[in-house]
C-alpha cells in the first residue's frame, strides 16, 4: 500500500521546510522528503546573512522591500535562529561616492533604517576597520543560523501533523493524464507516496526533479565560496558599498568571521570544480575592509550553489540586480498538480513558502490563510533545544557548525 498525503513537498531546505510548516498550520496533511539530512543543500551552505534589503535597494526596490519586511518578521518569530548584529555598508578610498549616495537614498526612500557614520564613527563601531574607510552607513542586517531555522520550521510542521523524512531520496515520478500519480521514494521510506499535489522545493536541483515528471525547469546554478577565519572582534555584518562583486561581505559569528563570496556558473550542483584562487581573492577583498582577516587562521572553507532560474539570469545579464523568486505552476505545462519554487534568498524563504502554499491551496480547494508571519517558531528561546532538533533531523550545515551544538 502506498503512503497517501494531501501534499508532498520535495526538498528539506528553508523553503521546503517553510512550505511544510505553512501548509500544516493551515490544517493540510503534508509529507516532506529530503534526500539527505535537512539543510544539506543551499540553505546550509550559505553565508548566513539576513538581508535588510540595502544590498538591493538602488537596483530592485521590490526585492529590497521584500527583504526588510521578512527581516522584521524573522526577528520577531525566529529567536535564537537569528543573531541581530546590525550591518555596515562601508565606502573605501577609491569607491564611487555617488554609488554610496544612491544606495543610502534608496534605503531611506524604501524605509530601510539608515544611520550615516563618518570615518571616525565607523572606526569606533568596528575598531579594526581599514584606515581607508571614508564613511559608512548602518542598516538592520543580521545573521541567520540556517540549521536552526530549518529545524524549527520542520518541527513546527511536524507538531501540526506533517511527516518529515530526511534521507528519503526521490527515485521516480509517475505522471498519467496530466497528474502526478505517485512518487517513488527510497532510503528511509522505500515506498511510493501518492499526493493530491506535489511541490518541487529542491533549489538548485529543481531541474533534475522536474525532469522526472517530464517537465523542463531550466536552472543556472552558480557556486560561491565561504571562508571562515578565527576572529571574534567583529560586531556588525560588513558590506562593501560598491556594485556587488566577489569578496564583499563579512559575516560575524561568535568566534569566527565568514568571508565571501564568489559567483561562478556550474553545470552540476553536485559535481563541480573549485579553485584556490577564489578562496584567496575572497580573503584579499574582505581584508580590504577588515585587514586582520588577511592573516587570521582559516578554520573551514565551504562552497554553496545558488538555485538561480536561467530565464531570469539571462534577462538580468549581470550580478548587480536582485534575484527574486519564481513560482512555476506546472498546470501551464500539462501537469496540473505540481509546482516548482525556485530562485530567491534565504531571507525571503517564508514569503516564498507563503506564495507556494497559497497556490497549493487554490489547487486542492482549501480556503485557509497563512499564519507563519505572526506565529513564533518552537524552541527558539532555548538554543540547546533548537540544536537537539538540528541533530534529530540530521540538519547540521557548514554555515553555522561553529555555533550550533556548541552552546
């Protein structure tokens, strides 16, 4: 006998766990499957930045507005999944002052809180800042610990009736007469799952899963490197105030600083080459803002793969424009009980999940509102409980392995 569920969510990163939570809170029977442990894909291999929206403010107003909205929501509901550090956008000697002014003005226009600091005030905020810093402005950036965030979402989904299955890879998708009739799942399940609706939340692997259903979701994944070094004296996130480029973000952890990142297209999100040059360039560029990291001992290095949607990348034609998310209703492609959610940012995972859950509810005829923006995630006042959930779901990613489980 096959397993039956109202909705099957494939993918156990932030978006998949967020979709499962959203649907479960609406009273829908949900099953989530992930081929490895939760957070084993892009979510757990990011730089862990909770965007204020400032990074995108002058290039994409809508994307920036989404970020500041979700930033505020997560700070209310996510507790110890978030470290509220603040962030600085710093202008170095030689950086375009007009870009600084345009970004600051765009933030103010959008409603992103901004406080401008002269060189002395910036140095007081971060004593090890480079002497070449001419000025900075402060914004409400923060740090996400994705392992905790995903585990908390999965736990809330489970507490409301969802079934969460890590180590359950999808092996085949059966489609007949315009419907997914079954999904064969190996590993911990080793059975067929029948669902009224299927959500493809596999991120950079969305094209591979869609192909199993005879669908074409064209992804253009890019790799990026993160280097964590010993450094325990950084308060806020540091952002280089220039057009987005390699090595322009430094993210503070408790005893380390995460330096990143790069952007290089890859063909296969599982098998790709890495280059020492990218590590060296990231360190060098980040050290232009914070010189001590140039010689700080390297603790660990990891690579993540961004789940970029190829048609959007082709249209953008460059790195400086914000990357939004795309909700693909495959009824338009002849499979009327499946959708794919691709692109986006970790910061906007909850909004991506809400949009997906709204589409699913329309598809299965359920009238229920989203509750995720106002409901606090479970266990977020107790880091030890959060970390126990991470261990239960085998959800430890490299982004936060120096923090999670060490409290």
